[in-house]
C-alpha cells in the first residue's frame, strides 16, 4: 500500500512540476493589470487586445504558412531518404549516409543557423539567389533540419516492417508500384503523419534558426514573442500562450477519445 501511495505521489508531483508553470501563465492571461505579476482582477481584456495586435497576428499567419509548407516538403524528402536508406542495402558508404541523415538531430541550432546564413550569403554572391532574406530562406532552413527527423521516423518504421508481405503480394502478381502504394504506404502512413506533425511543430517552435535566416517582413511568431519578452513580460503573450495550449489540449483529448472508442469497438 505504501509503495502504491508513493508511486501516485511521485506521479502527481511530476505533473505539478510540469504543468503548474503553464497553468500559472494561463491564469495570469485573465489578469486585468498591465503588470503581469500583479493581480488586479479577472478580465478578458488581453484577449481582445491580442486580436487587435496586427504584429502578432501577422507573425502567427507567417509561422503557420511556413510550418505547413516546410512540414510537407520535409515529409516528402524524408520519406524518400528514409525509404532509400532502409531498403537499398547496396548503397555505397551507406553507414556514412545514415550518419549524415541523423547529424542535424544532435547539431546545435546556433551552428545550423549560422551555417545556413553563410550558405545563403554565398549563393547570393555567386548566383544572386536568394535576392534577400525572408520567408523563402526561413522555409528552406526549416525544411533542411526537419528532413532528418522525418527520415529517422520512416527508417524506424520500415525496420520493423515484415518484407514478406510485400514479397507475397509480388508472388501473387502485384506490380512494384502497386505494392508500394497499396501495401507499404498504408502500413507506414502513421509514421508519415507523425513525421509531418513533428516537422510542423519544430518549424512552428523554432527561434534560433529563424533568427539567422529571416529578414524584414518575415518575422515568425517565436521571434515576435521573444522580442516582446525581452522588453518585459506582456499580458498579450500570456493570452496567446493560453490559446495555443487550449488548441493543443483539445486536439490531444479528441485524439484520446477517438482511440478509446476504437479500442472499445474492437473489444
């Protein structure tokens, strides 16, 4: 009984440690005072101010656009890279290529951002492209480091995939393209979706790489929020954080209910 109580105590303490700062931030988003840490009264004032702030809204739309595009392109490239590295055994220097595909996972973001900045400067001097830093450079940068995450997820899924299923389909007369689209793709589709969501989240959350590769008129949401926090805590940032948390929790709860209903039906 004591062991069970101790386990629950540790679990509760862990959740409090993780989520209490977030709950405090959400609570202060309803504070009527301009001073974030001084409670004046309950109010939705800063939510109204948030939706009037064109700078934050424009940065939010820019971040969503870049995140969606970078996640899509990174998923396409990552699936091709992961599939090739997992299935083509006779690639010369295969281990070296696998190392290169996973290197961005452990590379410090500041080094990655600086290297991409130097790359864009060099290509601009040699070819005149890109003409200036902006959304395109941020998009390319996010695709670059997101591909590695998608490739690793696809490799991991294919490593546990039974090839005998594909071979059986070919023995029954299925063409290679049909095997890929009708058998392999549906099996690895959860990994593809997971890779897209991870790439989207990484792009939406990125600050360091975007700071090196962005330009005038292409500020993402993390850059705008960080610039505001440097000047002092803003109640509008608290309101924005609360809305994002509400969206994430809604998605998570909806997914949990869907999975639970499926398991109940299967039983």
